[in-house]
C-alpha cells in the first residue's frame, strides 16, 4: 500500500524533525535526523515511482519535469520558516513548520481515502 507508506513517511519526517528541533542531546538529534532522512528517501522514491507508474507513457516526461520544478521551488519554503523563526526562535520555528507538515499528512490521510488505498 504505497499511499499509506507515503503518508507514514510524511508523518515520520514531520514528527522526527520536531524531535530534532526540540532536542538538547546530540545522540537524540542525530537519531532523529537519521530517521527523518530515511523517511525523506522513502517518500521521494515511492512518490516518484508511483507517479511514473500510474501516468500514461506520453506524460512520463512531464511528470519528471514537474518533480524537478518542485525541487527548484523548494527553497521558497525557507521564507516562511525564517519569518516564524525570527519571531519565535529557530528551534520553535522549525518545530512549528515540521509539525504543520505532519498535520497536513494526517489531514490528507483522513480526508483522502483513495490516497490511503493507493496501490500500484
């Protein structure tokens, strides 16, 4: 069930980055970042593979282009994180942003049953 795997990876990334942002112990910080990185790798591989598998042959190049565009736009996310961190502190700002990502993953899982049942 690739949909549940993607949602679980999103949730894990968000929660583990919250743990990292609030951690005061090096070993916990390293462990949480390792887990978040593993979740990110799983999410990227499963989501891109699923998109390429489900897309008709004539759209596969466009799917790859959209993926590259998303990667190119990712630094724009640093603007709101910077604003939040400037107002609340770096650890709190990162925790808020990661927690928001985890909440979005939960909401997607709750309101999109087709995503939860996604298999390919």
